């Protein structure tokens, strides 16, 4: 006689919305709101505000426009400088999040 086993139930697959958000939409939105408030607080403590950021972006575009082709070299250097941090962090996150047992 086989031992009494509870019936196995499988969870329904996540909906397209849940796959898009990476979880339950309300939970993800709540986390994003909290993270936004935290980042906003840190930026305010550092003396930044959205208008400074927008002005800085506008000035960067004007600076690039005024520089001409030298701007491409500068952008390349900025890219490499950022990529030194962004790419390894992205790679580590992807490797940590890979599904196990496939």
C-alpha cells in the first residue's frame, strides 16, 4: 500500500503582467515607490533636484553639439568608464539569477 500523500498541486503560471513586473504588480509598484522616495531623499541631501538634472542633460547636449566630433571621443570615454562598473555588475546579477538544475 502506498503511503498517504497529499495531492500535489502546481501553482498556475504567472500572468503576462506578473512576468512583465517581475512579481505581483502592486508589490512591485510599492517597492518602486519606496525606492524612489529613498533615492529622492539621498539626492536632496546631496543638494540635487530634478531641475538641476534636466539642466545638466541639456547642457551636456549643447556641449556635445558645440564640440562636434571630439564629443564622440568623450562619449566613448564616458561609456568605457561606466562600462567598467555596469557590465561586471550586470554579469554577476545575471549569473546569480540563473535557474539551477536545468
